[in-house]
């Protein structure tokens, strides 16, 4: 039985490490894409909530008489 060449063994170990690193990179890219999609949806939802709030607020100026307590 022959022993493996040290250079060949080293290349094999590097290929294995590269394979793991490539898989990790693909996993991270997928996760980042999901997170960006979630961020985009959340930003759209916040914008919609702000629009609704502004629509419901009515006129910007209110008379101080409108702020009097009901017993006056």
C-alpha cells in the first residue's frame, strides 16, 4: 500500500474546506436575501401606517377651545 502524497493530501483538505466555505456562503446569501425582503416589507408597512395616521389626523391646526375639558 502506498502512502498518499503530502501535496495531494493537502490539496484534498483545501478542497474540503473550500466546499464547506462555499456552502456557508450560499446559506448566508440566502439568509441575507430573506432579511432584505422582510426589511422591505416592514418599511412598506411603516409607510402605510404613517399614511393612515396622517389621513386620520385631519387638519393640522386645532383651536385651543377644542382642547377644553368637557365640563366647561
